[in-house]
C-alpha cells in the first residue's frame, strides 16, 4: 500500500484496455510446491499461460494434473504448505509475486473473482446471502450498508436468481445447489472483476443445471468484457465454452491451442488418448461395440525427481528418447510438448491405432443372450415412500416423500440396463430396493421367478446372493481397518460358502479377474487409488457369483482414463460370466456406452424406457431430450449448440409432486392434457408422455439384445 | 416453538423422575440406615425401630417413595436431623455462594479460553500454539487438589498476598465483600476450565479454517483478521455452547474438591458432608436439584444453538 503503488492500481484498467492484444493475465514459468508431511510435492513445474481480456481459457486435466493448483496460485489461495517458488504471475502487467500482500489482497478482491467447485460448502452457513455477496463492496469500496444491499440484489438478479429481494435475507442452506452456485458467481462478480476463475464450477451440479450455469458465465463474460479461466476435468465442458484450451498433465501444460483446433486435431499423445478414452468417442467410432481406449497405469508421483516426458510410462508411442529427454512446448499458435506428436492434423482422429487397442470383433460376434430367456430381475409397480415426521410428541406422519412411484422394468440375463436421471429422481432408491437394502412400500421385485417381497429371513438372504451392489465411493464402502483379503472373504463367510481354503482360492480368482496383483490381498483400502478401489469393489460384488450387479454411479468419481479401465473391465466380466448389470448414473454418455437398454427417471417416475441408441438418439420424452441436449460433448458441431430442448427452473419437491405428468411444470410443451397422468406406453421404446416428441419407429430393425 | 418446549420439558420430567427413583433406591439399599446415623451408637434397637417407624422407614420402599414424591411436589425436600434444618433451607443457604464461585470462574475461563484457542488455531503448529498446548495439558493433567494446594503455598505462604481460605460470609453480599478471598478458589477452578475450553476452541477453529467457505472468504480479498473474526469465529464457537450447557449442573453442584480445600461453605461441601454422615434427605435433595439443572442445561444449549445457527431448526417448530 505504498504511495508509489496506489495510483498505478487505480489507473491500470484504462492502460491495459489501451494496449489491445496484451494479455490480461500471463503466467511465466510458474513453479508451485506443496510441503506435506511425507515430502514436498512439486505441484506445478514451469507453467506458462495467458488470457486476453474477454477471452475464455479452458484449463483441462485429470486429478493431480495441477489445474486447480494453477488457479489457486493465481489467487494466492494455496492450501497450508503451498508456496509459489518460481516464475511470474503478471496481472495487468504487474507481477503479483512482487507486490505487497495488502495490494495483492485488494486486486484479488476487486479485479479478480473466483467460483469454486462445491456450492454446498463454499458459502458461509451463518451469514445471510446478501451480506456475503456485498462483502467485497463493503470491504474494498467502503460502500454503505443500504447501498451494498441494493447492489447485492442487483447482482443476484443479473445471475438469474429469482426473487433476489427475498433471497438476500436467506441463509445458504435454504437454497438448492444450482442457486447457491449462482450466489457464488454473484459474489465473484459484485465488484465487476476483469478476470473470473471458475474451478470446476458445475462438477457438483446436475447436467441441466450445469448447462444453465455455463451459459450464465458465458453471457456474463460478454456483458462485463471479462476474461474467464474455466478449470475442469470435463473435456466436453471446455469444448463448448472456451476460446483456447490448455491441457495439463502431472504439473505441466502439455498442449495449448485454440479450442477448435485442439479438439479437431490434438497433437500431444496424452490429449489424444484422453479424448479417445471418452465413451462418446467409442460410440462415435464404433457405435459402442469396441472396448474403450484406456490409458494404462497412473499419473506419476510429483514428490520425486522426474526425468523425460511425464506421460512416457503410460504412452503407447513411447521411445527411449521420451524417457530421457524432457520435451518443451513447441512455440507457435498450437503448442505441444511431445516428441512423437500425432502427425498430420487432417488424419489425426483416425490416425494410427495404438498398441493396446483390442480388436472389436470379439464383442460384435459375441453370442446375444437368448431372447426367450426369463428375466433375471423383474421389477413390477415398485413404489417407495419415505414418511416425513410431523410435530409433537407422537411425531405423527405428516406426509411422505414419493421417491419411487410405480416403476416397472425387466433386466434379462447378460444385459446392461441403464438407469439415468438427475439427483433426487429415485434412481439410487430403485437400486437399493433391487438389492434388498430397503423394503419397498408396494410392488414386486421378482428375482429369477421368485418374488422377494414374499420371502423372509434366511430365504431372502439366500436369494440376495444373486444380486450384488457396487458403490460410487468404494473407499467409503469398505471398512478401513480390514485388509483386502478380509473384505473379499466377508460375503463368503456371511453366506457360509465353502471352507477357508475354498474361500482363499475364490478370492485369489476374484483378484485375477479384476486385474489386481496377489499382493493386494495383504493391503488396506487406503493404499489403493480410486480406480483400484473400484476394482476391489467389483471383486467383492462378484464374490458370491451373482447373476446381476447393481452399479450405483460406479465410475462417477474416476478420471476419464481410469473410468475407461473400469468400464472395460465391467464389460469383459459381463461377457465372461454372463452377468447382467443395472448401471445407474447421472452421466448419459457413460450409460449410452454401457447399456443395452436405458430407463430415464424423473421425480420418482420412469418417463422413458427403450433400446439405448434409440433413447439417446431419438428421445421421445421432452425430459430425455433436455438431458441429451445438456450433456457436454467434444464433438465440435454438438458442443457449440445452444438451442435444443432446455429446461429451466428447479426440480419440484417430491413431498408434493405435481399431479398428472410430474414433468409438466418444467416442460416446454406442456398442455392441458398433461394434468392427467400419462401411462408408459409403446412397444420396445416406451414413453410416458401425452405429447411425445416423435412416434415409435414402426419396425425395430435390431433386436434389443443384439447389442452386447 | 412452544410445542418444542413442551415436548422437551416432558422429556425432562421423565429424566428427573428416573433420577429420583434411582437415587432413592440406591440410598435406601445402603447398609446401616438413617436411624443409626441419626441416633448414634448408643441408641437401643427399640429406639431405632421407633425412629424408623416415625419416619416411615419401616414401610415398603414403594410407599416411602410415594410419600417422598408427594412432599417433593409441594416443594418439601425433607428435613435433615443432622443439620437440624430443612433441606430446602440448607440448599438456599449454600447455592447462591456456590453460584458466585462457579459463575466467576466460568466467566473468567470463557473470556480467556476463546482468544487463546483462536490464537492457537491461527498460529497452528508454531510456538504460541505449542506453548499454550503444553500449558493446557499440564493444567489438564494436574489433580485439582494439588493445583489448589500449590496455589495456597505460593500465594499465601511463600509470597503471602492472598488469604488461603475462601470468604466465610453467610450471605452472597458478605462473600463478595471479601474479593481477595475469592481469588485463589476462582483461579484454581478457572485454570482447569480454561485448558478444556481452549482445546475445544482450537480444534473447532482449525476445522472451520479448513472449510471451503473460508477459502471463499479469502478469495474476496478479505484481511486475515476479518476472515477469522467475521467468518470463522461464530461457526467455531458452537462447541462452546455445548460445553456451557454441560457445565450448568456444576453451577449447582459446586466444586467438591475446591470447596473443601478452601473451606468454602457451598453445595459441594454440603454434599460431601452429607455423604459422610449418611444424611439421606440432603443427598436426595441435592441429586434432584442437579438432575434438573442437567436437563435444563441441555435444553438451554439446544435453544442457544437454534438462536445462533440458522441451519438448526428445532424439531416440532418447522417441517
């Protein structure tokens, strides 16, 4: 806050605007270290980036790539032990590292704004929304209380908050996740910053909400002439929004180019592999028959010394040179740091086939399951209501949350049935009911011809061997004090299967099946990575040789490259063992890849059910179409689209769901007839809608089960 | 809100009834009995029987309990032959004095422990944190009678600036008239309490400083002072509310050891002497009072929580 700096800060904006083309923010050779108890992690190593005013820079990478650390380094918000150790952070021409801390603090508060990933925890729970939004004004601009309140209301209105005059007096817990993220954006924008950093701003949100938030950020960027740094793991999010993209891997920028160029013709082998690991790539290239191209192994440990290209150990194009030479970014408009880049841009997408891609033939010719075969699981008119307790001593039931309302579907042997929908739609409840973790309020769950709701005690437990559950967070689903061998043996012990030698043999087989080394048996869950834990989780669900596995978001917590490994494994085991899956996910592109048939749920109802390709590519229900349109895609022509079916507003309460069609309150096509409940009708591709978007095709050319 | 209170008071009543039943049973199953304790060694069997008959001690326990409850509802906690006064009178005499001591020490503890805990959290793993942690653990681990004795030795023997005995006044006014006498007992009680509270404040503040909302506050360019005081402190103090609620019964029961050590005629001493002399009416009376205080303390803590934390809605007052 010395005399010499004060005036510069005030006049810096016009100066930058005058110097057109000069970057607003430039990182030069940024190094960031994080000191942990077990050693120092070199989180960033020579990161150079720049953003021009009004531009959106997408920073993409998997966990541990350094993308978030880059954002936090710019903002000076590194976690305890974190420190920028080298390089420059030039903001409006001045190096933030050489400015006094108070000055940097003011720049951070006024000229920059940041939006974080988890809107549920990033607002202060005990301060009213208005006070939180207006705080930067009060602190940095000395605005009075009344004016600050007005400015907060105005900013909230700008970010699309309904009834902002009332919201200012609310507390964060009274708002939904999407609304809280709007509050966080308003808070970042209240001082009209010239740079907005959004770190995974939509990762915790549903796809339809994600779409609303991303469009909002886009609109605000134009309106305010801001620069935006959009940090995400999701290539699709970047493809639709950013002007330029920087791909990060293991603490370095490995490739940077204009968005279109990068997605059309990636040069770095890592970028290429990452894109091809996406389920949507497999669907585009082979209709989903092929295995996904996974990236083997794990990213390197950044606490040790590293030589050569950091991707070399996982790269299929690796040469000896890669292991010894440290490639640097080739200067130019399209920069990449790869010794064996994808050769010519035009043929790049269908370029040379990497070594580990397996031929698709096997899966295509795999014998389709018998059509006449009896379903493994048949769910009929399933209903689950949760009572809500009222006031008073007796806590009378005051109402009920309708979590699952009259859902029916079948799963055939060897088939994958995908269940999609947004949070609160009841898809996980259906999963838990199917495995018998909860009692249905009404309806039947018929497993192999036996109605589970009739059974009690031991018989029920025996039947449930047939159906097993696989969780999203396998670490949380394992006892941290049990070794892997005990974890895998437990289901066998509970069901009294075999003697201890037989059990030992069984768990060794299981480990082989999921591709983990034998020595994993002696280790504890915390010693494994996310992908390995999913493998152990899968092994545990396989222990009792079930016929059906219910996977509740089994790959949602994994990075793209690891996700591909697990999805491939699930498909391989399905083929080997004739397993059926219920694959529950919010991620339509993963379900599209995995499932033979898809059911779409909205607010407890199954609104559409049919062959996977038809549901995704020829949706009949407006809600399904909105979901499909909201999924970010890396395909350039799909990515940029801003029309299509968009739904607005918030999910109604399941405590008092809308009468008739439950979707009608948000449906763009709603008419009078929608006040009566539409039945689920049709042949193979059924829809519960009075006004379906398209009729069911008269002939279904391929039998459903042929997709394997 | 009213509904919530009625529910909670109903629960409180059940707890108090259970406490009286248990206390009553345990005290009456003790060998020796009240008659021997009251009449002394010389009393003949006939005298004992007569006493028991007069007091109703020869009737079935259930009847005795019924009589006790009946009197209790009329505000009669019984009569202590040993003190030769009614239990209510005995408590009335001592309770205010105990509360003076407890309130003073608690107030002192809270006022000192909160800043200490905050300082520790902000300077985590640096020397102020280590120093306060070391002192806290020392205070924690020292038996309170030893701590009190050391205080007496240091401040009234080695360096005689304070009296070794608490004020002996009969009323609260008389007690307060001798502030010097209150210093050592208050300080002894407070030191241990500070250690406990500071640890809680420290860990709660550290948890909160690692929360995402604090990072958001920092991203707004706020000063560290504002981040800590405006954003973190309020959320960090919630555990103190629970602690205070749990501490309320101690206001009534008094500090047994400290009162005995400094010869302070409060509730703790009353209870201690009654236990030695098997003065059942006093023991029961004090137990009932403390059980009520415990239940009320928990209730007050819950109400305070609801007042300071907007996320807490009392069940029964909202959906």
